C-alpha cells in the first residue's frame, strides 16, 4: 500500500525538516483520516516558519491531488481539499470524544472552552469553580459542564477517576492517554478548536451585518 511519504516528491521535500519524523508519513494514504491530515497541517504551522509551512502544505496537497488524478491512489479523506483546512467540525470532535470515558469527555470540553492545557484543567477543584470569575459565553458553558460532572463525596476534584485503593484522583495521566488515543498533541486540538470558534464568530458577525443592512426597495417609476 502506498505510504504518504511515497507520494511524488514528498520524501525529498520533508527530508531533514522539523516534521520529517511525524508518524503520518509512513501510514498508508488510504488509512489517513481527514482529522489526521488536519493534525499534520497544524503541526506544520506550529513547527515551521509561516512562509515555508504554507509552501510545504501546498505541495503536499498538490502531490496528493496529482497522484489521485493519475490513478496512483484512490480518492480518500487524505485527498479531499477540506482535509487541508485547519478547521474542526462537529464530526471531528465527536470522533475524538468517543475515545474517552464520560468524565474524560467533560474534562476535554472544559479544557477547550477555558483554553487551558488538559493537565492543568484536570486539577480543577470545586473551590476553584467557586473562586474563579466566569465571564459570559464559552466560560459559562465551561462552568455548566463542570457543575454537571458527578461529584465524589471524598474528593474536591471536579474531574476524577478511581486511583489506588479506589481513592479518587485527578487523572494525572490524561495528557499521555490523549496522545495515545488521538495520535495528536493536546496543543493541536486546542488550536483547531480556537480556529473553529473564530470561524463560528466570524459567521455570526457576517449574519448580523447582513441583517442590519437596509433593504433596497425599487424606486417608483418617474412620470
């Protein structure tokens, strides 16, 4: 099966670069999901200078398109133009959350909404919730999620799991579990989520502006 690195000039393109050791390069192209490609795009943005990163992302997209057009690889998520847009859709988030327990899902969404690293969010206590200022919007949603989490009578942790001797603990290995389950770093998902929120906000502003525009009516015909 054709690996991503075997497509066109990609092997020479990434040789010696900051992204050369990413596992995605040795994956069969047909097994690469749209989310995995978005992960690659974000890692390129994070690890490389902006101009060079845009050039490499463009070459990857072009090489995949050409390989598909020549019949070297079938059409698959990796060849779809949407996969190269660093945009998190509802399906992507549901796919990620489906890999975790209900409590872990609450923690992940809470961390995304508060823009905290997941390991920091995992140590949130009920006292923190009472003391912290919660502005409107995404922050209020985060607070609602935290308050709905089942509370353990013997623990002050908001997001907890059974530890040694069944004592509740704040999921200390959640970051490594996230990496193993999703094959991406937390920082990648966080950036995808922030870009998604910006896109949603821009769409809302555009719709509001359109509603505020005066309706043009036809002028009465001149006598």
